[in-house]
């Protein structure tokens, strides 16, 4: 005797409340420029502007854009810039966050508040002072000069201080009993415990300095030090006579490494931010 199975009932679609509709609208508005850039990069100028769905897809814009500017040099400069900036931030923010979290000294809270005041000052306000300091140090038109003003990050110090304060003191005391120096305690106890915080901060730092534009535009003056953002702005200048499809192709090439990294490590990114948020 065969068993009679009831027909599967269709799954009810989830209801969209006002918040969900607002989030979807904002997401569409936010991603629209990127979608247009992708559309324009794979079509010629007339097909991109007219939104002709029957227009043929082509890679000619990418070939033209690649041949019109020293993109390999721009990619190399940007990679070096975000690497040395992140390395400087991790060292300085780790030492400062560790000191604020574990070492009581006179005026610690006052000094920490003064550090946090950096968060309320826009980088554009300090651009003249930073320019004068970089010039006095002889670092004008160097990659180190581009990254140096961002290596002492108040946001990074605050984030790591909060992460270090969550580490149980018993672990620190056990390491000290085993003969670890303070540097050993920091390296073997605190840094491994704050690994999700480091990952989340590194993601924010790399994305920020990969897309930074104004300060590199001010302090660089040659192809050897110019990052992608400045190179793209010169490449897309109206006087260069470049059309919208080629500009879009250059834009897609500039953001492609970050986009691929996000798509590949999306799960790790979300988990890192969730762990930091829970703390």
C-alpha cells in the first residue's frame, strides 16, 4: 500500500515592514552608481548613456584605460601605502591601547580623553599643518609621507584598549608567573585574544586608505608615489578627453581588488565585526 502524501504547501513570503522597505530603497540608491559604472565599463559610450539593452558588451574600454595610464605603478604604490600605514597603526595602537588598558599612571584618563579628541577633528582641518610637518621632515612626494599622518589612530587606540580590557587578568598573571616579560605578555596573551578586533580594524583601515584621495593629492607630485585614487582623478579629468565608458573601466579596475577580497572573505568579515560588536 502506497502512502498518500499531502501536496506541499507553498512557503509564505516574509512580510516587508517599513524598516525593510527603507533598507532596500537605501541599498538600491547606494549601489546604483556602482551598477552604472559596471554597465558603462562593458559598453561603448553611446550604449552606456542611452541604456540600450541590445548594445553589445565589449572589453575595449578596459583595454583603452589600461593603455592610457601607468596602472601597475598606481596599484603598487597603493599596496605599499596601505601596508605601511596598517603596519604603523597596528604597532602604535597596540602599544598605546595596552598602556591605557593595563598600566595605571597619573593623568591616564585625561590623556586618553585628549587622544579621543582626535576623533572630533576632521583630517581636512589639519591638512596645512600636516603638509608643513611633512615638508620639514623631507617626506614630501614619498609614500611614507602619505601614510605617516594616519599611523597614530585614535579609533584604533580606543578599539584595542577596549579589547585588551576584556582579557582576564588571570591570564596575564599566569604568564608573569611563567616568567614572561611585559612584551611577552602582550605578544602571547593580549594580541591573540584580540585577534577579531585586529581583523575588523585592519579591514576598515585598508578600505579607508585604499580610497583616500585629498591628502595623497596634496602631498604627491609624481607617478612614482601617486596612489590609485589620484591617478584615477587625473586619468578622468575632462581635459584628457576620456569618455564615460573608459572612466568607468578605470574605476572598476581601481576597486576590483577590494571587491574581490570582500567577496572571497565575506563570511570572515561579517564574523569579525559581529565579535567586535558583541564585546
